[in-house]
């Protein structure tokens, strides 16, 4: 069953519960809490991950709830009128527009990719930016058809995260699910391997790393607590293997992020983008990473000599199920990001505008 069919089936019950919540709630906060729980349950049923920021502080106020690119402005139950000419409706609509404009500036979205909804439990008011102006629909009664539209809007705007430092640090930085999964997998694979090529690459990197730090001191660093933030729980941890695994993770991440950006700005001649690659089976994904590491995909995209192998290709010689699953998770998460954020303000690129981005993404012990 497709998601549209699921939404159609779930809409009547969501409508009933929303109307009941409006009837029982004593104020906006109670109503908002109940509907937020219904949305969470809906997302679980249709297997959607919907990022939520409640009471999200923006430059011109605090939005009640922001579900990625959908802004919800809750009102006291029964507040909204049948027509938008009423002051209470206009006030709520103006707030949604203001929050949307602030979100455009903060997360570098195009306004066309945002939507706003005013909800008091009995009426929806939908707000979108179309043909260069903000447009608000007439109030719609909360019933199965209007709820279905609301849930479709919620689902369609739940994917593609803004490519800004805060989001990248949250999803790929220290103590994130992805960094813990990939770094710990790399560390254990490197520790257990007897593969001569992987061991040689690690040893060569270690020699260079030793030249830029005091080897005696570096080899005695107690990094166990730091390493736990990346999913490594052994009592004794080899600092060099840990830092090599950490560097391998971030190098791979940067390669994939670069590939995603190049894909966006070129007419792609390669077989797959990140979304497609995230669906590959074990052997096909290995081939995909082999093409990345030898620079073949970048050549197809017009970048010659961009990559020609380095220390951090060692994981390909140790390719097995755990490495496959870890890198597939990395691909899947990164594929959720929208590169449209790079187009809105060419003078202030969202990833490079934060001076602390690299330090926060790649922390030092």
C-alpha cells in the first residue's frame, strides 16, 4: 500500500481525534500537545521520520511547531472564523507568513518549498508562497478531506533537510547515530583485520601522523571517554587506530557531500545519485564506493583528477556486512538533505558560513 492510500485510510480517525481534542482542551497548549502526539503516531504508522522543532525561536518570534518545512500555528480551539477577513484569522495568517520568511532566511530555503497551516481544531487555514506572493486559502472545516490534505502536506515536506551547519553537526557530528555506527565499525574492522593492504595503509598513515605530533605522548593518550561518543566501548583503545577510523569516517563523509553538491550543479552522467545508491545491495554499493575512491564518478561529472586514491580507501579491502550497513546508513541520511539551500544566497553558503562548523563536526580530544 502506498503512502497516499495509507493517508486516506488514516484521515477519518485523525479528524475524529482532532475534533475531540479541540472539544476537551482547555487552552491552546493542551490542544497542541494532543495533536502533536497524533502527528507522531501518524508518522510511526506510515513509517516516516519527521523532524520536529517545537516552539522554534526565529528572529521575529517563536513558531509553535516546525516539521522540517511545514509550520503549524495553533490557536485556541474554536478561535478561527469562517472567513479570513476577521482580525483573528488575519493575525494567525500573518504570524505564519512571518515565521516562514524567517525560516527562509535562517535555513536558506526557497519560499516555494515551505508551507504553513493554522489550526484551531475546527478549521484549517493553508498558507503557501506561489507565483511570487503569499497565498492563504479560505478556512476549511476539519473533516476527512481537509485532514487528508494536511497529512499529505506533512508527509511531502518531511524529507530533505536544509544543508546548514546545525543540521549536519546534529546528524553527522560527535555522538550522532551515524558517527557512532560508522566509526565503531571502522575501528573494530581495522583492529581485527589481517589484510596486508589495509594494515600497510594504516601503518603509512601512522608514520605521517607521528611526524605532526609527539608519538610518545600520542600513544599514551587516554581517549576512552572521547571514543565512547563514537560508539567504541573497549576498556583499552589504541589512539592511532581510533583517530585513523575517525579520520576515515570524516573523509568519506566529505567525499559523499562533495559528490552530492557536484551532482546538483552538473548534468549528471553517472549511474546513480546518493538516493539511488542508498538502495544498492552489498556488492553494488561496494562497486559504487570503488568508483568514488578512484575518482571515476567525479570524472563523469566533469572533475578530472579530483580523487586518485588515498590512505582512507582501506575499508574496501575489508568490505563485509557491517561496513556495508554502516556506509548505507551514512548515504541514506545524507541523501535526505536538500541542495536547494545552496542556491538561495550565493554570497553566504550555508555550510561555510559558520566558522565553528569544521571544529564542531570534527572535534578534537
